[in-house]
C-alpha cells in the first residue's frame, strides 16, 4: 500500500513543478507594487499547495505503524494542517484582493473631478 501513496505524492509533486513552470512564465501586467505582491502571494499559495499535498502523502507513506499505532504516529503531523490552511488562504486572499483592486490609471483619473460631468476626466 505504500507504493500507492508514493505514486500519488510523486504525481502531486509533478503537478507542483508544472504549476511552478506555468505560473512563473506567465506575464503579469501590474504597474503597482501592491499588485505584484498580491500576485506573488497568489502564485505562492497555488504552487505551494501542490507541494504541501504531496508532502501529506509522503508523510503517510513514510510511517510504518498500523492500527492504533498509526493514529498515534500520524498525530505528530497535526501541525501540517496549518500549512495547508495557510497556503489555501494565501491563494484565496491573493486572488480576491487582486481581483477587486482598481487599476492605478483609473485611481488617478477618478481622483481629479471632471469638468463637464461626462466621466472622462
């Protein structure tokens, strides 16, 4: 049964490498530093989650205990749930905050009142 867990861990790690390759090559057209930081937070959460899930299967495959001893042995990894939650939150918050931001050019143009009221500045 350990073979199945190692295969799943390897597949998830390969998914993480693929995600890293795709997202690192994607061009981001943000002009603001905050936009770039939010994008970095999103991609770190997205790529890191693949590797963290691979780590879950690798940890389960690395234990030799069975039955009740398995439950006691797995409790050593309870802290790892926080890693999964943190990476998921990074991805979610990064995408939500980045999606709700107004582009810098529009922020500057709306800060100056338009003279004729047509909204074109």
